[in-house]
């Protein structure tokens, strides 16, 4: 039978810190807030030392010491301790603190906090206790998320929650269409590693033993994940629960251990397995136990002290704490040239070594320690807040990874840039500009850094610089002023012009008096022009400018071109019941009254003229101040030689009678006696130009 023990086993760093603190602190007048971990045996050992477990801070006397477990506690607990002078030993897990900070920030911004996990779990109760606004807790993707519609949601997770369930809940929340969703995958990275390992091992093993307190959330999650792939999953609190018959006949058995399970309990289970079965190879079991001991003692990047025991041609053997002897290869020694004789004379001397490998066996290096010391100078600059650069070497669900010399660097996802980063893979191989956030010293120094703070500082500096320029610009510009600007870009509605570095809009209607279809018909991109300031909206940072306002209008030049009696050529652009408008040049129209079209009486001008027809006419009256030109076509036509048949004396008298009726509002006939120009105000069009009538449609 092959026994495979999960690599990520035993206490996580948060639980280890809490248990070690409880086992080393003076028990006198010391209390623990809630069960320190979900492990009956460990809790029993702590109780034997004299520490008292309480579920309410009111049970702690004033001036006593209170240990906060790795799950954390509500804000009210901290406030009560400060009020009553209770000394705190805060062992809250770093990942829980991170979640707590997110809850505080989101609540202060008026956002809705959503936490995935078990409502009754002490970690969840603690996080909820830091919220000042609306907060929801969801344990399953099958729950109703409808209350989140239209809200600004911030989503976090219990640190020991299922990674798969968190992803599904996040997906379902977005389906109910909240206004915004900020997702922070706050599941502890060790929890993620354990869950993934449980999934992988359960697929290749005939049975899985899951060791840990029966009320441990993270351990139960491991069992749940394993059960999805393996039919024989056995929960064990410890060696007393192990029954060999349940795994008899299995070729491969996995041992998975919860984060609140001490290594000695795992050893007890493994030893009982060996003692109850002839199928378990003794050497295999010995190797498994040795691996547990090895992983407990050393970790990659750790610097240890070891004494030289002996020297060989391959290198020297060293021993740490008088235990296992390990070969230190000669190429890992800090020396210019290795000789066995020299190092044989140094037996008993202590060396500072770094653990550089763990698998398949422990590998040490003296050179790496020297390199680390050289990098300490670099690290001091980083600690002083100096910007540094690295190349991203990888990523995990929490963020990006890199290295600064031998120092591991981690950039949390929220610290890459402003806003949520969905695709971390695209940053692999990219250069990152970073600034230190913190240095984790629990093991080998790990640099936690941020690129976001640099980018936001630069953006703030640019915004401040732009605001300063805008302030100076608005303090020097005024409506009616003439300014010079460069055309930067054009759109269908106008041109954006840079005036002293500020974008101003020249609307297409303010480019030409005669109207244009395309901005580029008047202005050319990249060229500089003079403009007139038309409107300033300081509040919204908008300035409107005009080009045509500095150009002469067609009517301003008309007096130099036209005079009464001139013959002009034009095109009929509009026909109305009382006459026709003729465009004699772009922007200048003249009116040919119906009485000035022909010598004959007309029922409708359209019987003689058509739109687009080109004609010659004589200027009868010209008033540039009122922008009026009165034209006559018939003035260029010869007078009729014979009086028309309808102009006999009788008819002439009737015509005069009709004229009198017309002045009273009746129909009007025209005769040669009425050829003098009459004010053109029929039909409500008096004194208007063709442009006025068309409402700018010809522009």
C-alpha cells in the first residue's frame, strides 16, 4: 500500500502563531476569545496551562490579558478592551485582517458588503462586526441574490471557503445586475493550495483520510472536495478514530490534513496505520514521517546555522541542532577554491547557510547567504520607499509574483493598477514599476509591493498640473477676445482647437457665414488660425470659439459690389406666392417681386420661373443696412408694343376697382400703372432673406 501525504499539511501560519502564543504566554489572568482552533486536543492542552476560554468580552476582568484567535473578532471587542484597559494579544490571521480592511473601507464608502461563508463561523461574525452599513452573508450559490440589484457591491470570502463555490457565487451575483461589483478573492492561499491538492490526490487514490477537528470548517471543505472524486473518504479527528479495515485492500491512500491539525496528530495516524498493517511498507512510512519532520524544520529561503561535521572531495557535511547530517556541495561554499584538507581543519566551525531546495532532499548554500547580504543594501533603498522594477515571473489567484534578486516579490491583484484586474496572465514577462507596501518576515523576507500607488501618484500629479494650467488659462481668457489656436482634430460637428494647451471647440456653424458641409472645407488639421472667444463655461471646463466672427460677412462687402441700376446674374433658390428669391452670390439673396417678373399679370410665379434656373435681373433698390436687394427681371425686358386685349378701357376701370378691393384685403391685379416697387410683405415674408426662410437649411 502506498501512502501519499499532502505537501500542505498541519498548522497554517495564522493558526501556528495563535497556538504558539497561547503556549508561551503567562497563563495568569489570561483569557482566549473563543475556541482558539477547531481541535479538541490542542484546546485541551491550552486549557491545562491555565488559560480560560470565553465567548463574551464581558467575562474578562478589567486589566486582564485577552488573546484574539486567528479568526479575529468584532470591532466592539477591541473597543471594549480599550475602554476597560484589557491587554490584547491579537493573533488575527493576516488574511482575515485584509478582509477586515476591505469591509471597513467598503462600508465607509456606503457600499454593500457581501461575504461568502458560513454565517455562524467566528471569522464571519467578526467581519460582519466591522461593517457600518448593509452587509449580506451567502453560503451557497443557490441562494437568492435579488436584494443586490442596482447596488454597489463589494464581494469578499471567508478565508477557508471553497474556491469553486466563491467563483460560482460571484458569477450569480453579477447576473442580478448590481450597479457595480468589486470582487476580492480573500480565500487564504494556503487554503487554496490545500483544496487543489485534495482535488488532485482524491482523483488518483483509492481512499482519502482527512485529519482534523470535526467542527473545523477548512478541514470539512477538504473532505467535501475529496468526496467529489473519491468514494472512500474517511474523516478522522485523530489516531483514535482510525480503523484499518476501512482502507484494507487499497493500493494508494492519500492523507490530507486540515490547517488546525498539529503534525503530531498526523504522525500518530501514520504510525497506527503502520502498526495495523503488513501491507504498508515500513521504509515508505518512515520516509513519510521524515518528510513531515523535514518540512516542519526547514522551508525554502530559510537561513540556518550549521556546524561542519566532516569534509570530503564532494564538499562538507554539516549538521543543524546536532541532528541530520546534510552534504553541502563544494560549489555552494563561499570560497575561491575548495580543498578537502582546508575544510577538514575547520570541523566544528559554524556556517550561515540558506535552504535552497527541499525536494527530493534538503539542499543548502553558503553562496546564497552572501548574495543575500549584498542585496540587503538594495533592500534598504526599497524599505526607504524608493521605486524599483522587476519582471513578472508568474501569477496566482491573489496577484502577480516576481523576484528582486533572491527576494520573492508579490503584487496583490488590487495593487497592479486602479480598478479590478481580470486577466493576470497578460502581465507575465512584463516589467513592473513598484513601491514597497510591507515586508513579510515570518519566513524568508517576502516583499509585498504595489504598482498602483505609483500610477495613481503620477496621475494625481498630471491632474494637478492640468488643473493648474486650466486655472491659468481661464484667468487670462475672456469672451470677445481674439486668440490663436492649432487645429488638433475634427469631427462632424466641429473642430477641436488647442489654445495655450487647452482644447476649445469651434462649432461647424461658427466656421463660415455661408455654411459648410465639412470642417475641412474651412480649416486644415495641424494649422494655426485666429479665433474669437464666444462662450466660456468655467464650471464644466468648456470654451466655444468662432472662426467666421473674424471674417467679413457677405453683406458687409455687398455695398462695394452692388448699386441701384446694376445688372446682376443669379439663380432662383426659392419661389413663394409673392415672388422669387434669387441668390446672386453665396449668402446674398435678392427678391424679384411677382410684379417684377414679367410685364404680364401672373397667377403664380412658378408658371414662369423654376428653382435652379439662372436669370439676369436689374437692381431696383439696395439697402445693405437692412440686408435687402430688390430685383426686377421685367426691367430688362422690352415694353409690350400693343396693349393687351384685356386692358381695354372698361377692363382698365375694372382693374382700378380691383386695386381698391386688393387694398382692402381682396385679390390684387397688376397693370402698368402699378409697376412701382411695393413693399414685399405678402404672406408674412416681409423683410426676410432666403436664409431666414430656410432656417439655415442651405448652410
